[in-house]
């Protein structure tokens, strides 16, 4: 079984006990059309659509074609792919400098060296001890965060008025430093909000977040609004479906793939799995 399908299998096992088809589908959606698939399913349409696994195997042209009719019934306008090319391959651990995403994750462009997966062996965590479910930096400890049941959430976080509030990018498209800074701040906000609704154990890696930015904005779609829509569906799922609070038994951590967010939070890219740690 490939690493890609192992990652998906782990995701669906995590939520296998919810008993609801399509539940938390958006947590596994890795491009614009896969997100729309989840939204169509969430609204009760697309009975003739293939399973999510099979849908992901198609290229963008086929994905868009399959979604046309059920999306139209819901009044959702689908942006068609510009070119007849194969479905883009997601960034892999061994391929961090390929494609347009490399423009915004260069170490020289923004002080986000480890999130950027730089080729440098230096890491701000060189003086830290990475243990199972814990990171120790001098006298400061960070514990692994999992998903939380609704009874453990702050009041009102699943209400409609609670927004993700990722701002829109205001800089020039070819300004690498401005775009890199924007994406780093946007990712900070995304992680904060996922923690807020109890889905800290099911977040995108920074690489996947950047990939989604290019996939969505490249189709002329507002990136911040796309994530706002996604957040709305995730909150609705969180209201209705149970999540497992069980933490993973084994973590695949490397110091050069970890970085601080908002000083009290650490994120580590484990490839198919993103790990979030919070200060005790």
C-alpha cells in the first residue's frame, strides 16, 4: 500500500466510529474539487458520485465533470480546469522544492525555515528533546494535542458567528516575501481555529496548506472565503459527530520539520500526518 493511501486509511480509521457517510470529509480533501465533493455530499446530493477514494483517483477534468450536475442542483458554480493535465501530485517529503509552492517556502523569503522544509540541517529545535507525545526545550514542555469532544470546548466556538477569519492576500502575486509572510500568518490562524473547535489532531501540514492556496487561487477563487466555507462545514460536522480523542501511539518527528506558532504552539510535519503541540 502506498504512503498516500496509508495516510488516508489512518484518517478514516480515526473517524470510523461516527456512523455517518461523508463525515469530516473535508479533513481529507486535498484540492478544490475534492472540497466541493464533500460539500455536495454534505448537502444530500451526489448519490451517483463514486466513493471519495475513487473520486480522488480521477484527474481534475473528470472530477469537475462528475460534480457538474449535483453541484448545479445546489446552485454551486464550478470553476473548470484551465488545462487538460493530469491531477497535480501533492508535495512529498522528498520533493519540497518543486513547482510554484517552492516560491513561497524558501528559507530566504520568510523566517519560517522549518515550516518551509528548508534543505538546511539547522533547526531551532536542535537544543530540544523530542519524545513520544512531548517536546522538551530547556524548562519548557509542549504536549501533543489530539481532537477534543464538544463538552471540552469553549462555549460558542461551534456557532455560526465564530469565523476562521483568514484575511485575503493584498500583495502582488509575484512578491515572494510578501506572499510567504501572508501564508505563514494565515497558517497560524488556521491552526488556532482548528484547535478552537477541537480538531487539533486533524490539521493540514504547512505544505498541504500552501498547495491548497495555489490550487484555489490559481482558479481565481478567494482562498480565505474557501477556508471560511470549509470551516462552516467542519463546525457542523463537529456538532453532530463524535471524534476520537485517542492520541497516536507512534510519531514520526524530525527537528527540522518543526516550528513554533504563536510562541505557545509547535507544529511538526510528519508527512501524511501533522502534529500539533501546546505548551503546558
